[in-house]
């Protein structure tokens, strides 16, 4: 079974690798937005130094990590849910369903391949450009990189589990665009893509940091910035991600089971 | 007697359709897509499953693959209840949906086959052998490294058929396998299916709108309409059941009044010296020809077989009228 899903993941990787121009266009967009956000943050942090406990350099690193993880951790759309929902709407999902493979595991593997490609294609370069342009420091310790990478991998899986749940709604709604837009807007804010969640005060901040979207960017970025260092901090970060991952995957499975049991495959 | 591979016993599938009826009120309506169908298919048979759009063909196929759960009745494929053991069954059946593809859209054909290899856990030597055979017979050699999105419809269909056969399925379901294909592609697909059935004994169940598929491939045909089995038998019998008529076309020496004195024949129309006489498909043409030749200056003649299209159209027409009748 593992070999099957490894093949699916490899396919997911190569599928996205075939669209080189799209990758370049995406890179360009990420970089432009990186600059726009950077200057906004510089203005903000000049006015309010140490906002959210971040130094100016940390804040800038945060911006570029965000740009690097947009597609990897599906901050603005998981990158697969449109395709999956379209397959449900048109009934092509029938083809996926009769295969001797699990639907969720299949899409999870394909998405892992996609994420891995995006990490190389659209993750590494913006981070490097940002570091060169704004002079924030990259960790020089391999252990720090490993810790960061693990948080990113977990973040991308949490993102998958979230967007899979969103996509499952198409079984009931047929046109899931409304749900996607709500999910998109929620993710944009609660992932910390616009501003770090640590900046928000009081109850709003507490809630935002406890929601699953925090696992996509806020947690990996804080791991990168060394905020979880020492005293089992990393275990807390990973535990938070794994907890949401398990919960959301289970919810996705339940939705999938309900869908395949009850819902008519369209186009019969 | 063969061994039944597919068994349906009063199989039913009912869908609930909600319809808006007024501002807030919603009407629930039950649609019986499959309404008590029973049949068995023996190992090695090649069966056509035909009917108009919305007759319940695809719904039946979906239940046979296990992706739809029947609302009632009993269903077994190779001794397996499809809905309960979908994954186990999937290893023993192959499915081709003509309008959908199992192939990986953005990647070369070869990658999809590699995936099939893993998915069905096909032993390596078996996989290589089957792939080589399909590539040879379906002429896929030049296409293996082409991304699926660049394939023509006919090429893609051949690619899909190969993908469905790499794991040596006992049954192959084909849902509209020749839809949208040109004549050459159609005949290539048909030749391959004939060979598959003859050499490997693969049981084939195919739905189609193209009756030439049936004529050329299937010894048995089932007609379904409104979720019910209207006919199950051979092609010749279908002509009779549909009250088919054959046409005797006679060329006379000169223009003459309509031939109306020959028993068993019905004058249809005349076209100069050529006259068209209809007679029951089950009757022999010989006495008719003899009778015409005895009384008229016969120059040439031909017999035209009815096409199944019109036979089936007649049959559907019959059931619709029958239905209306019963409603009264």
C-alpha cells in the first residue's frame, strides 16, 4: 500500500513540475507581495517596535516565510480542492471511488507530492530573496532547519485535512464555491498570513492561536524564529499540529463515509 | 451451461429528488432508476446492455462496481457483494467509463500504468507481459510518453481500456466505449474487445448507443427502459420482439401499379419501376420473391434488413404507449 501512495505522491510532484511557467509566475507574484508586505511591516514595526514580541528582523523573516508557505501549506487555498470538487460535481469522482484505494489517502498522497514540489519551486527561492534583500538572518544550525521543516510538513498535512473537509461539502452542495470562499477568507486571516497571530490581543488572539489555521503558518514560523526553543517547546508545537491533524483527518473520513454512503454520484 | 459470474435478483435503486415547489416548500419525489432487474451473465459472455438515455444503464453499472448501493434486491459479482466489498471486487473487475478517464491528465500515459501496477499489486512479470500485449494490440507504442491531455479521444480511450486490463480482470464493464470515436478508432476498439473475449475469456458487459457495437460484438443483448428489463436474448430475437419488418425491394421492367396481390407483403411505396414491400422479419423472403416473379416482370431485387435502431425505437414506442394505456 505504501508503494502505491508513494507512486501517487511522486505523480503529484511531477504533475506540478510540468507547469514550469506557472511556477515562475507564482514565484514572481510571491516575491512582489513579499516586498509589499515587507514595507508595510517596516512601517508598522517602526511605529510599534517589538509588536507581538517580534523584532523588526523577525517580522521581516515572518513575511517571507509566509510567502514561501502560501502554496506549500495552502494558506490561500489548498491547491487541490478545486479539482476534487470539480470531480465531485461532474461525477468523475466515480472513477476515483471504484479504485481499490482510499479516497482520502489518495488525495493526501497526491497533495503531499504537490506540497513537496511547491516547497522546492516556490518556497526556497522567495525565502532566499527576502533574506538577501532585507538582511534577516537564516538559521545556521541544521537542527533548526530540521525542526522548521518538520513543522512545515505537519502544517501542509493539516492544510490538506482542512481543505479536504471543505471539498467534501461538494457532495451535498454541488456548487461549493461559497464554502471555498468562506474557507479562503478564514484561512487568510487565521493562518496569520496578514499579520502574525501573536499580534492580536486578548480573547481574539487566544482563539486565533488555538484554531487549526495557526498550524499552517504561525507555528512553523515561530519554530523557525526559535520561539519554541527549550523546555519541550517543540513538542508543544508539534503536538498542537498533530492534534488538529488527527481531528481534521477523522472529520474528513466521517464526511467521506457519509458522502459515499448517502450521496448520489452525479451524472448517473 | 456456463458459470454465472454476475447475478442480479430484483435489483432496485431509488433516488430521492428534492424539487422546489413554491417559495419554501420542497417536494420530495422518488425516482426509480432501476426497478427490479433480474439477470445472470455467465463467464465468458459478451453482453450488450442498451437503452435510451436515463434508462438506468449507468446506474446498473455503478451498482455492479460497488460505488452505488442498491436500494433493494440482491447482487453478486464473482460471488462478491459489490457494495460491501468494493475494494476486494475492484481487483477482479475492470471498468471503462467512455466519458471519464482514469488516466493522469497531466502526465505521460506510462505513469498511469505504473500507478495501476502498484494499485492492483500486479506481479512485475505479469504487469510487463500485459502491458506489452495491450501496447501491441491497441497500438500504444508511440503514445506511452505522451501526456494524456495531448492524446486524441480515440487514443485516450485505447489508453483507458489498457489501464482497465493490466490486472487481468475477470469482468470488464464498458460504459459507452466508442462514444465520440471516429470509424477507424471504433473498429480498432471492437477488434481488440473481440480478441480479448475470445483469447482470455474475459466476460464483457457493455452499454452503448452505437448499435454496430452490439451487432459486431455481442451474442446477447439486454434492453432496459425506465429501469426495467424489456428484452434479454439474441439480436435476431430482438428484431422479432420489436415487431421488425424487412423490406423487399423489387425492380420491375416498367412502372406498374402497386403490388398488392402478394399475401404476406405490404406495399410501402414506389419509386418509378422500383417498389418497396414490407414483410415480417421472421418470415422467409423466398415465397414472396417467387410470388412476385410469377406475376410481375421482375428485373432485380434486394432484401433490406431492419436496423436495430428502428427496432428498438419501435419497442420503446410500444412500452411508452403501453404505459400511457395502463395509466388510463
